[in-house]
C-alpha cells in the first residue's frame, strides 16, 4: 500500500507521454542496445559524425560496425551497399533531415535504423526501428523512447533517477556554470548502464509537460532567428517543413578572403572570436561532437568547429533572441 500522509513528494501534472506508443527505457543508447539485442545484425553502418554513445552499445553487444561520411548538408557522401542482416543507422541531425530520412527509407527499407535523439517531435516511420532522447529537449537527466517491431522477452529493472537530478535542481535556483560539473557527472553515470525501464521520476516529469506549447515556442524561436540571420547564414536554403527544431544551425557566409591559403585560418579565427563573444554574453553554443574529431573528414570537421548551433528551446524568450542576433550582427 502506498504511504499516506506525512511530507509531500514532488507534485506533477498527470498527463501522458508524447511517445506513448513507444517503449520507455532508461536512455537512448540503451534503446539502440535493445535493437541490437533483438535484431542481432551482423554489422551496422553508422556515421563518423556521431557521439561515442552510439559506439558503446555496438561494443557491448560485440557487433561489427563501419563508419560512413556525410557532406555539409548532413547527407551521405555515398550510400553503403549493405548485405542481408546488416543495418544502416542514420541520425536525423537537429531535426532538419526528415525528408532525407524518407528517401533513405525508400532505399534501405526495414534495414534502416533512425536515431531521432535530435528530433524528439518527429514520429517514426512504420516498421523502422527508431529511438529518442528526451533529455536533449527537456529538463530530465535520462530516459529514452524506442519504437521497434521485435520485443525482447526479458524482465528489466526500473531505473531510479533522483541521484542524477542535482544539476537540474541547481540550475533552477542558481546558474548553469555553477552546476556544470554535476551535469558532467550525471552524463557519465549513463555510460555502460544495463537496459532498464524509464524511472518513475523521469516518466512523471515527461508526462507533465505541455508539448504543444513547447513545440510552438521552439518553432517561433527558430523562425525569428532565421528571419534575421538567413542572409548571412550558409544554411539559409535549409529544406524545412513543419518540423520542431532542436537548435538553429548558423555558419557565416562572409568569412572568406581573396587569398586561398589564408581562408581556413581566417575562418577559424573569426569563428573562435564569435564563440567567445557569445559565451561572454552567457549564450552557450554546444559543439557536436568533439569525440568524433579524430575520425571525421574535413567537411565533417567543419560541422564540429565552424557551425554555431544557436539555442532556440522553450526557455528562450524574444529578448534573448534579439541579444543573440545583436552579438552576431555586431561581428
């Protein structure tokens, strides 16, 4: 029987999961591990431009893998020819590539695995293994959603998350920088975890969110930045549909010089200078993913070092967007 009376626990709205038809697991990397355990592919092709957390499950399940490379539009340079029982994993980068995902599905069919960790609001294609990472979009420390047509007959434990929420509670009352070490500790705690069901705490928070409002805010913020920055953004011609973005990718078009030999150096210096100015204004711009730097090709290294992934999430108000625009236009 549940305890009655006494002090109160955290109170949350009693809603439902956005991905209510998916399996609610303890992390996105374990969603991928679940797929590997259930499907047992002989080999998986993954992008070189990815986080090491994608490699971790492959190593844990002793499954062969090979890297492929992408261009500046986040699309494959060459389509690998896969054999029976091999899989092809593609990341829907920053929720920008849903139309491209459909094209890959036409080519690879059910051999395709979609990593929607950066595209939480995109629904899966029927019959395609797809997984999500809510902590990239909302204030939770763990959790993952998985859509798959092959279920494991295993009795998983339920995860417990309370010990990973220090940085979330700390940032709520203080600053992000004060609790960044706690954030890193929480992230590291997810490494090599067994597959578990999503914790009650994470589920409670995710079922309490106003997803429609969050989606509309992210869309408003994205287009507000795009209206002011598109003329100086290399990504001004992004093929965008009615999507819900993770970030706003920005790469300046005016950093080229007439001297070819100095082009890369000048661009790197200008990019570094702008990054420092944004950080000085407490505008934190993540680099995705530094752990891939030694395995990527030059065009992918550009995506890591010279593209700014500007914040447009549900916490960002119009005054903050104007601040971002002002810093960039002042360059």
